[in-house]
C-alpha cells in the first residue's frame, strides 16, 4: 500500500510547475521526465500494474487504477509515433482484460477510477490512433456494452457517468476529423449509448417517485453537464436519435393527454408522465443545441423541426392548464429548450430557408422567425402571469427575454409585435395586471426587475429613435413612483417599509434601463429625466438607510451605472456643465455613504462583506468609472475651490484604511474594483497619491506588492500597471531633482521622494518579486510584468546587481556562465530612460531573457507536451 501511494504521488507530481486545476482532471497530462522514458517503453511496467489490479485485494485496487489513470496520461512527446502506438496497444489490452473480467468493478471506487481511465483513452490519444490498435473492434464493443450497462444502472455511482459520457462525447466529436482507413464503428455503438442514456432516464422517473428517492432533475448543474455531453453524442447518427425521441415523446405525450382527460387518473400516473416529458424536453433542447452548422444537412434540420413541433404542441397543452396546475420542472425544461432553440435557429446568422422553418409552417402555421418570436414572447408573458412567485422560472424567463433583446435583427422584429408594444406601454406592476404581477412577486421585489428593465430598455431604444414623447410616456409610471417617494420624504413621519420597498424596486428598474441605454441620444434623455429632479431622493435614501445593504446596494449600483461612460454615451455639449455636476453628485454619494458606513463599528467576520465591503466595492467601482469616463476636467475643481474631488478621494482613503490587506485579496469583486481604481489614480492623479501620509503610501505599496502574486490575472496585471505609473513618476521626479532647474519640485513630489528614500526596501521587494515571477514561475502576463521592471531596475541598480549575482551563484557551477550571459543580454542596448522606444526594447529583451533562462535552467530530462489534441 505504501509503495502504491509513493508511485501515485510520483505520477501526480507537478514536474513543470503548471499547477493544473484539479477540478478538471480529465484534461490532465503527466509531464514525465525524459530520464524515466525507459520505464514506460518497457511494456512490463504497464503489465505490472494491470497484473496487480487482478491480484491484490479490492481495498488496494482503486489505487492501482489511479496509477494507471496517470500512466495513461503521460505526455505524448515522451514517445515517437511507433513507440506511442505500441504503448497504446498494451494499454488497450489491459483495459480489455478488465472489461472481460469485470467482477471487481462492482466496488464503487474501482468503478469510478476505471471510468476515469476510459476517459483518458480519448483525452490523450487520437481516434485515428485508437482504431489502429489490433483489438480495437472488440474493445470498442466491450466499452459500449459497459457504458450501456452503467447507464441502465443509473442509481449506481452516478458521479462516474460524467467520465463515460466524456469519452463518448470526444469520440463522437472526432468522427469528422479521423483520417485512418480502419473503421471506427462509432455509427454502430454511439446510437446504443444515446438510447441507453435516454431510456434509463425515463425509466428512473417511476422508481424515484414510487420510492421517494432524490431526483437527479433537482441538480440542474449535473443535468446540464450531462446534456452538454449528450448533445454531441446524440448528433452522431442523428437520424436514429431523432427517430427514438419522436417515438418516446409521442408515447408519453399521448399517455399524458389521455390521463388529463380521464376523471379517474391518479396523480402518480400524471406525475410519472410529466417527469418523462421533462427529461425528453431537456434532451430535445440539448440535441438541437448540438447542431454544428458545417456538419448539418437539410434532412437534419427537418428532423429538428419534427422535435420542435412536438415540444411547442406540448407547451400549448401545459399552458392551457396553468390556471389549475403546473409542473415547475417541466417549465424549467421548456425554458432550457427555448434557450437552445434561440441559440441555433434565431438570430442574424440563421438561414431563414431552413427546413426547420418549413416544418413549423406546415404543422403549426409559424411561417417565419417573427411568428416564432411571437411564440417566445407569448411564453414569457404566460410564465410571468402564472409563475411570478417561482424565482427559478421567473429569472430564467426574464433571462430569455434579455437574450432575445440582444440580437440585432431579432430585437427589431420583437418591437413590431403587439405583445411587446403592450409591455412597453404598460410595464409597471399597476398596469401589468394581465401578468398577474403583485407586490409579493419576484418581479417587484427581487433582482429580476433589473433584468426585465434591461430587456425593455433595449426594446425601447430600438423603437424610440428621437421620439421624446414616447420616452416620456414610458417613464410616466416611474415618474409617479419617484414623486410618491419624494412626498414621503417631505413629511416628518412616513411608512419606512413602504418607502424602502418603492425605492428599491424603482432603482432596480432604472439600473436596467440605464444599462440598456448605451447610445448617447437615449442615455441623455434618461440623464435629463433623473438629474436634477430625482438625484436628491437617491442621496436621501443613502443618508437614511446606509446601514441596510438591501437598500444601499441597488442605489449605489444605479449611481455606478449612471457615471459609466459605456460606448461613449456620456458626451455633453461644450457649453454644458453636466459632467462636473454629475461628478459632484457622485462625490456627494460616496462621501455620505463612506462617512456613515465607517460609523458601524466592529462587524462580525461572516457579515463584513454583506454589510460593509460590498458597498465599499461598489463605491470604488463608481469612483473609477467617474474618474476614467473622460467627461470631466478635474483640474477645474481645485482651480475654482470646489472640494468635490478632494472629498471623494479622501473618502476613498478612509474606506481603504478600514479594510485589512487580507480582505482586499480574499473578496474577488473588492479586489477588482480596488485595483482598477488604483490604476486610474496612479495614472491620472499621482500628485494626490504623492501627497498622502507615509503610512497610507506604505499601505498602498504593500497592497500592490501582495497583488503582484495574486491568482487573479486581472488583479496581477492591474498591480503591474499601478507599479509602472508609480515607478515612472518616481523616476521623473528623481531625474528632475538631480538637474539644475529654475522650478523646484512641488511639496508633494519632494515628500514622496523622501518617503521612498526612507523605505527603499518596499520597491526593492517588488523588483525581487517581479523578477522571480518572470524567471521561476508560469508568468501569464509577461508584457505587463515587463513594463514596471525597467523602472524598478533603473531606480535600484545596485540592488539589481546584487540580486543578479545571487541568482547566478544559486545555479550549478556549469550553468553560472550561461545565466550571467542571460542577464548581460537583458540590459543590452538599454538606455537610462523610460521613453517608449527604450521600454519596448527592454520588453523584447525580456522575452528573449525568459526563453534563454528557461533553456539554461531546464533539466535536460524534462520535456513539455506541445501536441494539440484536436481530434
């Protein structure tokens, strides 16, 4: 057992420091050192493990199979073509022997590891190589039988099915690319796998309901993963898949209809048929979603049409009964089907002459895409009417509406539909009575409102043009709601819960509209509507309810959206003060929220993000959007004695100092908002950074130093940019201070230089960190790393020289000269300035330096797999 554990650890060792994601182990390649090559060329090594599996007790054998999984995954470049073929042949022989003697696979651990081994056969070898193995016909038959049996026993080791479906998905996807003359026989066995999956899911429904077992349909993530795999498998020999689905669907639909018409039908029988139809609708959606344009034929599109007609007919039946009863899982399956259908058959790239549309016209009278879109909208309206209290259905329904509103051609067809026009003209809860929306529904009280109004905003923007009357008509209900809140705030005593509920819903609606209005004309209409009339209401809400994130989060997010210059929509006329006025409001909100949230005192660790850090994160994003929007000249604030900019920046510092360093990196959204804001500040407001107290500057530099090694590439890249701006500023100020100039350095610059000279260790540490990442780690953003590095070297030439000598001396004696030469080449032709031309030269040198260092340090016994496993 100890020897097996040792072997397993050796085979799992990360030989080249790639730190692969363990959650995606089916894509793993084992980078075996070349010096181990002889052990893998010796067929007795592989045979030893297969013999062990058959010889030792079942408690040990899962570990043997785990070793075989890794052995099957050794890098392709370890062998030449003939050696790889021989190795694969022995591997397939061993798999065949296990399949012929499957007794030990009754152990769930053995079974799971064996399924992983089968998946590696295709993830590491090409179908063209597999078919050339002598025993391939027999092995593929055995694997197919094993898969079919496994799928039929759906209750046994359900987590292992993923690997079997993964194998068949990869095999099926490779069929168009295989060039070998030997038959792959997948046309024989893939339909068997497809049939086994479909029939086993249907047969499971009755047993699960009868015995009260856990329903796999409850785990939508797992179902979606399996359906994604089946979508590829099912398209192989699609005629057989489609014929099977039509047969099974017709049987279940007919039984279901008969049961609904029978007065004596039992609820159990109805539930069974609904469960079977749920699986069939999910699967039909999946196989339609698996359509690949270059490999599809008119006949296959006609088959899709047959399936789509049946689902739409079923939808008509179930929708007609919603007033009496409905099935949530079946409705979710319908939405999954609609999403797949939308991706494949609705949009700018779809050929409208498709045989699918011809079939829809013949059976259902849906002659074109516009009529199909009316069915979509009808379903969306029906769902909102009857399923308003069901969050999963409501959110997926509105997401479907949102997705439909994105397409260039589909959105223009949607706005012409009478149902869509009615939605645009009657979109508030009071007028939306036909949707059955009330104050308790998700559309009113939850995040769904933002999604709903984003879709409506896109539809309105297409319909609007420059028609201000139509826009005002659309905004009338929102105007009335704002006026009602303003009236509440004007009295000394008001119903606080009622005010909160109305404002929260209102700002969610507005954020959806603001997000959708990404053109100047429409966004300016919204801006002029909200400013200055209703901005005080938002400020008052923050003042009153700063401690309640359910209120502050939507308000802050709305403000962050309003100041975001998305698609250059915030372009004010040259005589307009609106850019400055908008920033004043931004500064006022950040300052008010920031000062009040800091009065909360100590917040429990498990609540700190929800109560404090989330709001701070949104404030950082808001400030970043305002500072980088290019619609405000920030120089005028100081020129005219306006403290709006200073207030915002000082509040940022107060909020930042209230956050421990660890929290900055522990919460991804906070990390991204902080470092992107810091990037803008170091680029455009470095004089402000230079004016800060030493402890604040050291805090910011420490946060940059820690961010350089962050796992999030965006954070790491942002830190490189911040560091580059700081180093460039320092270098320029230092250069100016050493030259004889009539104009002395300003006070901030002088103090900043002094602080940096007092604490050289911070900059030196970052120089060491960047250099170590480039030399010793898998550097994912080399260009970004190169930009601050030159400045760091020029500011710390002696330290860099010592660091270089240390790295050279740490190498084996025979490699020290080569390493020294690498460093010499790095600085070749580099001048002592930070001009763009010099920087670019350094970046080029750094690429060559990293390549040469890797070649020098790489043990000759190591190799890297560069093969692309496309097929």
